[in-house]
């Protein structure tokens, strides 16, 4: 699992779901900031390759749905130093209306996106020790309001946001919990969405997809700060929250966002 020997007094960071996408970008930036970084993902081969490429100290195979897997990651991470940062990034993004999703997809969304965050956060909080630490949960702008075509996904991310805000009031001094709520990001998750689905159009409606590097910069910059919630881009938050305030009258707004997203997708296809 290990790629290098490190100072046992080093500050250690764990990033889940880090073989690619946002997790990889977060891990790479934490390496740049001087952390001994442990990456986890489902595929042992892929996460170990990523760890070698970005200079992380280890890549560990993990299924975040399993509570005991987080204890194993803590045990691995603490061999390199003091656990200081835990980033719950692992997530899935099955899109479609509730009635369209398979039972397997619904269960996967809830278990990976929510239970995985709960188990990871609890493991981290139990391992920080007197030095404290930061938990950074990668949520989504969909946590802030209704997103047709992503109802179950949005529900899991809303739960992650709620969990993060509640924990911010539960944790002792020196321990900080954060939630990052990015708009659509240029990842495999978004690429895998149905091209004709409502979700993909809604995700593109802000004008462009954010890069994984942009999300990583926001996530890592929260470490050490008391700020709990950060939305990317900031202007997107009030628009999404408006749908939550008046959901019974938001159909027109949803149709507008969907149309905007389809125009953005079409323009991107023409420019490719």
C-alpha cells in the first residue's frame, strides 16, 4: 500500500473516492500543501496508481459503504503520522426520476453518498485526538434545493449538508466540519449521466462545468477555518435556494434552467 517512508510526526490527510476526479485533485493539492496523503477507492489498482502519480504515501482499496472499512483506513493512515484531515469525497450520481431508478441504484446512492460520509466522519472524529482536525464533506449545490432528475442524489447531498452543519455544533474545540457544495463539475460522474436526461441539462445550466482543480482549491482552503458551508460558484446558491422556498411554483424556473443547460450542451458540442 505504501509508496514512501515519511516522518511519523507528519500531518496526515485521507481522501476517499480519490482514484480520479475531485478526489484526485484534492489529494494532489494536499500533497502540495505538505500532508502525507492516503487515498482510497474501490479499485486497489487504480487508487495505488493515482497515489504513485501524485506523490501520496498510500492508496488503499475501500468500499465506503462498510463501516469497518473506515477503521482500517484510520489504522493505515495513522502509521504515517497524526490524522489531521479527512475528506469524504466518494460518491455516485445515478440520475433519473425516482420512479426510473432501480432499487439497486437507490440503495447505492444512499449507502455511498450518505452512509459512507457518516461512517467516515465518525471514524475521523474518533481518530483526531487532542490535536483536532478537519472533516471536509463534498456535497453539491443540489443539496440547497430541488433538482428534477436528481431527486435521490439531491436528497443524499442535502443530508450530507445537514449532517455537516449539525456536527459543526457537536464537535469540540479544535475540530472543524465543512461542506463544499459545487455546481456541476467536469467529472466522469457528470459524463455518465443520460445525455437526454433532465439532470444533465440542469447540471450544465450555470454556463460551464467547474474543474476538479477549482473544487479542490475550495475544499483544501477550508482546512483550519471555522467556515462550515462553501458554495461554488457563490452566485448559484440563492438561485437554487429560491426553488426550495417556493417549490410549488418552481416548474417554470426548472424549465428555464433545463433549456439553458441544453443550449450550453449544444454549444459545447459545436465547439468540440
